[in-house]
């Protein structure tokens, strides 16, 4: 009978395991045994009670047998993907601490003590930094070394105020319970980013140690696909940062649109030989509408993500929601809508004065465009306020009450009934 890899191996055994080294594996017959032997050697030389777990993701080249012969415990992971393999290995680990690393012989499993020391000192996550430790010639493609990793790591530091210099280092250590508490969901290569981002958002203690990267020992191409996996990392960073995805771009568009509108509405605006007129006003109107909608999306996302628990609640959002009731939102939207309607009425009166004939568009559009923009924003405010109220229903939960006991329950001990009854 195949054991469920989600269960910890040897659970209930008396021997405590301090460290588990987890290696995801997919057809690594050329290198997996070498990696396992290095990790086993480190455990023996350092006197650490530990184990090596190879999370096999469906190898067809005999990697499983080679890993077992080298001393590893092999855990079969049926669901494909880097993240699935690692999570399966983490769930199966016995150690208090886990150090994960690829089974391609590019990471130095003989020098894991810096990670262990940081974990023993209380760190929840210890990242390796290949740029500080040293990258061997040919170990990392130039595209990854000079563009992909630096740019994505910079975005991660910017979006999440993290101090980690190498977001995507595959060699990292962590407290098993701390990482499981993060409820990691990514199935692919973006699992590496998710771990750092969620640990940072959860205010866990994240540190970094230098590590090296050698040229891997495989003769086949790596599983990593530069552009596809790079996009998956960037997509994850964006989705977990509504502030940078929606709020800041939207706020910039909204402010720029309003500023341009204020300048152009009274009369054409000239900069040298360039004149900004009603056509520029149309562009400014679009900027206001798109920017405001983007800010609303930020608000929607923060409320939903906070209620579902996969993003921490933003204090700013809570303050806004505390002041923006449904009634206040409707009043605000109605006020903006009335302003837009007044502008349309004035435009209609102007058209009537022209006997509903040909208009001077430079004059009429200066009133019509802001009026229509106000009506659109009014609709956004009203509909957005209703939507926020609907989202609010989700996390207004009354205490769960128990139904009256049935006849079958009458035989239950009176003390047990008292203990089980809800406190009113």
C-alpha cells in the first residue's frame, strides 16, 4: 500500500529529527545520488539528527532507486510541478527545520551550517544569496544573472519592502511549521516567490546567508523555461501586491487626468508651438475614468483578499471602509452625478441657443466632456459602493448556534451537553 506523502514519515517515533533536506526530483539520475551523498555527509559530519527526502515528481530514468541507494527516503508526488513536489516533500519531512535544494548538483549540500545556525537562532526563513556567495562560470545564463533575477528581486523588494537580495535562490532553509502556516498554493516555479512574499507579509523573521552556485551536472536542458517561468514569477508578485498593480498606477492616472483637465477646460493651453485643446481633454477624461476604476479595483481586491486571509488587512482600507458606508457612498455618487447632469443641462441650453444647429465644438466640448466624465465616475462610485457592501456581507458572520437536541441526543451525559452548549 502506497503511503500518503502528506503524512509525516515515522510520526510518533521517539527519535527527534532536527533537519530534513528536501530535494525535488524529475529525471535527475545523473546527479541525484551525488546530491544525496553530500547532504548525508553533511549531517554525519555536523552531528545533526537529520534525513534526506527526495520528492520525486514522476521520474522515468531510475532516479528513485539511485536516491534510495544513496540513503534518501523517496516520496512519490503525483501532481506535476515544482511547487507540488516541494510541498509534498515538506509535508513528508520529519525535521523541525527543512532545507530545500535542487537535485542537479548546482548547490553545495556540504555547507548547510550557515542555514542551520540562523534557524537555530530563531529565523523562520533563511534565504541563500548566490550573488553574495559566488556564481561559477556557466552556472547561470546571462539572461538570468544580469536581467531576470536582479529585476524580479528588485520588484519583490520594492513591492513587499523585503531586504532579500536573491528572491529565487533554490537553496533555502525554514522552520517547517512556519512555512506550513503560510498556506502556500503555487504549483510551479513561482512557489519560490510565494514563500518569500507570504513570509514577509506574515511578518515572519526572514534572513539571508551567502551561498554558491556551481554549474549543474546534467547533460540535458534544465526544466526552467526563462520567459514562461519569469512571467509566472512576475505575475505572482503583481497579484499579491494590489497597491502596485492597481492603486499607484490608478492614482497617478487619476491625478494626471484631473490636472490636465483643470488646465485645458477654461481655454487651450500652449507649450511653445504645441497647443493642448479639446482633444487633449478627451484623453484627460479617459485618464480620470481609468484611474478611478483602478483605485476602486485596489479597494475591492484588498477587501476580498483580507477577508479570505491570503493578504493582510490594510489599515488604510479599514479606515476608508469605516467612513464609507453604503449611504455615504450613494450620497457622494449622487452629488457627482448631479454635477454632471447640471453640466449636461447647461450644454443643452447652449445648443438650444444655437437653434439646435451647428455648434462651436471648442466651446461646447469643454462643458460636455467634464459633464459626461462626472456621470461615469458617479456610476462607478454608486456601483462600487454597492459591491463593497456585498463583499462586506461575507465577513459579517453571526455566532454559530446549535439546533435543539433531538430525541437521540437525550441519552447524552448532562455534563457533556453543558460543555458543548454555546455560551449566550
